[in-house]
């Protein structure tokens, strides 16, 4: 296996694609639009317009151009950090539960 500074089990691939995210909570479903920054076999990094909580469950559709169907992912937030750029955006690290 390749060694990396973070000792990840899988290499991350930069994606930079638009995403549609559905937050599943006791209060119902909330739709958000954002950007998928990178993706690996076990996780996905998202930039969204608000900060979510650790443990939040998400349905993520990574959109692609052309006739390629979106990649659909069920995920769970494992960390969330607000950006320091006054945009109000946050970076989420999510564990992939299942992927279509």
C-alpha cells in the first residue's frame, strides 16, 4: 500500500463537482447545493453553505456534465468546520455508508 502523510487506507481523488445534498433529520428533509471537493472509497469532502453536525445523515448526488448519471451516496458527517473566508460556507468530512 502507498504511504501518505495522513495514513489513509484509500487515496483521495480531487473532484470539484457540483452536488445536491439532502439532510435527513427529525425535522424533515433539507436541500442544499454545494461542491464535492474530493472523494475516496470510504469518504467524501463537501463544501456547503452551512455547518452541519457530526452524525448528521446525508444523501449526496455528485453531478456530472453530459449524459453521465449522478453518483449517489448515503453518508454521515464525521467533522464539520466553518471556513474563515466570511462566505458562511463549511467543509464537511463524511463517511460513505453506501454508494450507487
